[in-house]
């Protein structure tokens, strides 16, 4: 299964936040959208960084009361690992596991086209396994009914 298929299934909404928006605004956005990360983008098209709930939690330990007013750019991950819509879900899952990340922006050329999460990857794998199971059950049901030629 390709990343493009995952994006088609989950819908086209891309949640971005500007680098100069506050961590308070980010927290509100994450809560409203019920998501764990957002792409940081000054124009909504290119990727400047990624910021997640984990970044906020780590920032709290360092910045304490000042955290709410800090700009997103102060905590975001700037060296972003991204994928292509043509990549396989297996490849993205491998990257997520090896890099210990849970959210990967999907970029086509220089343009942001989506974001996949570890949940998206696991859901797509579950769908694949359910389809394979259904095919195997169908095969077994057909072969157990068919007579066998034995001499």
C-alpha cells in the first residue's frame, strides 16, 4: 500500500502552524483537531519543521512558565524526515521505527501534501491483514468443497 492510498483514505486535511505562532496557540490547535503533531510552515505549502505534543512536554521542563508564549520555532524539529506519496507504508513504518518518530510529513517535490502518523501506518497494515485473511478464508472454503483427483 502506498502513502498516497493512506492519504486518500484519511482525507486531505493538512494541519499547519506558522513558526511565529505561540506554543499556547499550538496547544489549542492540537486539542481542537485532536491530533498529536502539526507541520510548521510559514506559507502552508513548504515544510519549515514539525512540532508535537512531545516537544511541548520536553519544553515545559526547560521553559516552565514562559512556555505558553514561546514561538513554535523555538521548540520545533527543524531537521524533518519526510516521505513521498509514492513511498510504501512499509518503508515509512521502517523509517518511523528506526528514527523513533510518530509523524512524517508527506512531500511531493517541494510541496506539502499531507502527514502520516504511526496510527495511520498501523491502520493501513490492519486493513491489509484483514484483506489477506478474507482471501485465505475464501480460498480454503473453495478448496475444501472441490473434489480432488486422486488415483
